[in-house]
């Protein structure tokens, strides 16, 4: 039965019967049963992961249906975890499924300690830092993804390879808790349903690689995927050893506060350029993105901002930009929170918004190198 049901993956030499048996005894916790969690749950269930934990305290709404494809109209108003358990059991009756209404500081250690791999399918920073810290303490790898409009990012944190070498943590990428929600939620900014399917499928793929032990794990790397161009880029994440020594959860993971992150519109930036105001413009995209087109600016990729603080001015307005605004907002938050910059702005809508307005206004783009 095991060979027949999973024959298409068992015949892969990287998996085989031994690999399938590893999947069968594996225990994977999925935090969040939304746009990312649905494809993760479906593909891991189909692949034969033996035990799944599903943590989500939400109910199904009609607005979920464009991207949370495990649900249908008959599920509206029902608990997501209950619906998932029922449908996944119908997909694979051999599964053991545990459900949890939420993961918080009181139960995180107990729940996460029972699983081999944790998958972060949440949509807020409080949950991401909590999961990261708990996984560090429990010694569990964390498969992370986040989506914003047409951009997705995927990585594996807290992973220890076969040689016992530790990979970076989420705090190595974003050391400081956010001062505000740096990226709007789906209802505020919109989200392409297929993007969550792509990112969630990539998360499931990383889980299978970790459990079976094949392929190259996305540890120390951040995979950036753009749904508009179908381009992907890998950014390096450096390990900061101090982040491996977290020994207790923080008392509070509610990071929302009233400190603002400043944004500047395309029109405001254009005015500053026209008036020849003394500003610094920093492009934080990848080398490939920068090479294709860029404004006249300082080039510091997001992944090496911390190593190049000496290039970032403190005594004039500094505007960071990326393709759509998500990465630049995150970078402003990081620099503002950890290094106390007070002169930083994120270009709202990024370079894409700049190009769109230039076309609408029939403007000539400014000089670029």
C-alpha cells in the first residue's frame, strides 16, 4: 500500500522506501491555516507526513476563498482547524492530525517540542518572532514564508546541517521587533491568490527535503519571488551567533505601537529631485534588479545593509526604495529600530509606482546609471 500510494515519489532515488518511511514517522507543525498554510497542509498530507499539527484560531470567511483553497462556500463560519482536519483526513486517512486554537507564550514550548519541523504560515510579526524564539530554544527548524501583493519570500531558519553547523535565525534577518506593522495585511494591500500557493508549495518542498534529507536546504538564503515577472533571486543571510543563545521566551510579543515609519510618495520624491534638494536615494534591491534599471542612487542590497551603515547618511533625508515598497519599509524599520536612524523614508509603492506615475504624467525618467 505504501509503495502504491506514494509510488511516484518513492521511485525517486533521493526518496525511495527509506525516505517515505521517514515521512511517515515525521511530525510537522503548521502555524496558520490561511493562504500559505493551505497548500502546505495539502501537499504534506498527500506526501505522507505521518503527523500534522494545525494551529489557527480563525474561522473561514468568504474573503478567504480566493486563496485559501482547502475551503469552500459550505465552510464559511466554521473553525479553520476543524475543516482542515476533516478534509485532510479524507485526502489521507492514515494521517494523525492535532489541532490547536492558537500558539502563544504559554503553550508554545509544549506544542513545538512535540514536532520535528515547524512551518511559519502566519501573517504577523508577533507570531513570527514567537515561533522563531521557541524553535531556537527547542532546537527545531523553522520553514518561513511571507507574501506582500506580488512578492513572496521563503527561507529556512534555525536549521542544523549534517555537520552540526547552525544556520541563521529569523532575528539574523530582522534583529529587532517591528515598531509598527511594516507590511499591511491582505485586506489593506491586496494579495494574489496564486502567490500564496507558490510560496506555500515551496515551504512544503523545504519540509520534505528536511525530513528526508535530500537537496539543498534554504538555510542562510532568502528566496525572493516576484509574481509579476516570474523572476526569483537568492539573498544571503549571515548568521549572528548571539541569536542562537536565546534561552527563554520574551514576556511580550505584541510589537504594535504608535511609532511611525515614514513613507514618501512618488510625487514628493519627484518634487525633491526637481528642486535639487540634498537627499540620499538608496536602492536596496538585488544586483540583477539594479542592473536592469535604477535611479541615480547609492546601491546597497537589503542583505548587506548592516555591513554598510557607513554609507547611509544621518544628516539629510534618506529614501530607500525597492521594487514595490515592501523591502524598503522593512529595511527602514530595521535601521530605525536597531540603529536609531531618524531621517529614513521608504518610497511608497517602490520603483514600480515611480514608473507607473512617469507613464501617466508623460514624464522623462531621471538620469540613471
